[in-house]
C-alpha cells in the first residue's frame, strides 16, 4: 500500500489524457525523477540554428539550411519516425508540447524528428528513441520511406519499428502526455483527436500495408 500511495503522490503523466482521452490503457511514468536529455538547446545551440539537409524529389541532398529556415521556407527535408510497441502489441501514442515549432499540442503515433545534416535515417531513429522516450538498446527495424506533400511540412521520411518491454521515460520538453494504446483504442481516436497530419498519413499507410485497418 505504501508503494501505491507514493506513486499516487508522484508527479506523473495523467492516466487519462485531459483532451478527450477517456478509457485509455493505464500507463504512467513519474516525470519528476527524469530530466530532458535536450531541454531546448543542443550543446548550447538554439534548435532553430540546427543545420539540416535539404533534399530533392528523389531524396537526394541538394543543400543545407537551418531548421528555422526550413520551417519558414517550407523546404523539403528529412525526418525519421519510430513506432514503439510493447510485447502485447500496444502502440505508444503521445501529445506534443504546446511550444513545438510545428504541430504544437497535436498527437503522434511515433517518436521521431528531423535529421541533422549528414545524419542517416537509422541514426536519427536511434537518437530520437533515446531522447524522446528513453528507449535505448533495441535496433529500429526499417519499414518504408514516405514522401509527405503537405504544404506546412513537406518532407521525406523513413518509418521504423521497435518492440520495447522496459520503462518509457518521456522527454518533458517534447512530450506533454503519453500512453500505450491498443490498436482498437487508437483507431477509435484517429478521427477525433488532432493528430500530426504527416504522422497520420504515415500511420494509415502502415495500417494498410499490414492489413490492420478496421472500420471505425
């Protein structure tokens, strides 16, 4: 009982997402004992000054620009996404913090982020898993590349997948809420929760490829 009371008093991710996430699979990690691995700056560099590769329609590098310039000019760039599943097959879903430079406060089915200049899709997948979720060890499995043509965030990306049976340690500067959801729980929320449009397009493609999409 003492352990339960201590857990209840801890600062934890809400078991029920306050923006409509009723009936979710309980999962919580006390945030008070963790520190963001990249709380706003990387090695003292403002995130907007990070250098990214700019690519063409064939996903070939044609130049470089800062993250700030990529966002402002809607330049075609790269990012990696990773589906994080537990041994029961549940997917880790999270809500982005409200100060993100793109899609603030929206939900995503994957961990992920933009590739730094010279970084590979696999290297970025490993890095984002470690930074955003504290998941280190399992090798991301490549699934497919995707060209997203949305006006706000045109991009090439690669989707990976990992299975993880350890604790998830969400990065407080990136993730406002997160939980493992069954596929059915997630499918019932795809059209009611505001998901990142690029991530949603990629996730629906994954569903179609795996034959798991069901009528809602």
